[in-house]
C-alpha cells in the first residue's frame, strides 16, 4: 500500500534541503562557518545539527546504534562533506519510506536519546519528527541567510506541491 503523504514528505524534505544547500553553496567559503547570531552559531553548525538528528533517527529506524554523543556533526566537517552526507541521508529516507507499509510504520521502536534517556516512538512518528525538525531548523538557516543579505527562495510545502510535486 502506498504511503502517499509520507512519500510526498520525504520527497519534499529532499527538495527543500537541496534548495537551502544550493543557496549556502553560493556563499563565499568563510561565510558558511562564520559566527552568526543564531542558536547553533553558524549556518554550517545549524545544517550539521539538522543532519545529525536525521542520522540519529535513521539509526533508530534501522534499530542500530548511531554513535552520536551530541546532536551535531564534528566541527571538522566541511560544507561539501555535509552536503554529500545530507543528500545521501535524504535519499535514504525517500527509499526507506517507499519500502514501508502502514503496519511496519506503526510498530513501536525503543531507543535511547543522545543524553541517555529512554524513548519509544513508532517509525511513522520518528519520520514525522525528522521532517518537522528539518523544516524548523531550515527556518533558522533561512533567517540567518536573510540577515546576511542573501536571497533565499521559498521552501514552503505549498511551493513544493504547486511547483514541483505535480509536474
């Protein structure tokens, strides 16, 4: 059975991340990691946080250890490395959701948060969390980029649905 909403959200997330990464790729090199007045301190660190959370939940969905001790990538991670990692992870979510069905998605999964706390969510809840989390923190990146006088195309779900998903 096709999971139309979940499939659309996985594809939307991939598209929206690509839009943001394309804008960031156009910045002068030092600007990507330059200190900014934002929660994570820079555009690169915000993107790195977003990736880390997606990778952590990927591991939960695969029922394996994730190896993260913090919710961000190492500061030595370059923008190009992070962009490749994010593309691969976004593609994994698209492929993963394509192979799922409702009963599989609704199975509870026990996991451990990075801080050691115990959690339990269904695969569907984890997936929705990841999409929501990405959307939330892409907003941080957009705000930071606009304060840097950088033009950022809209990445709203409505833009994706009206301009990309139905073509």
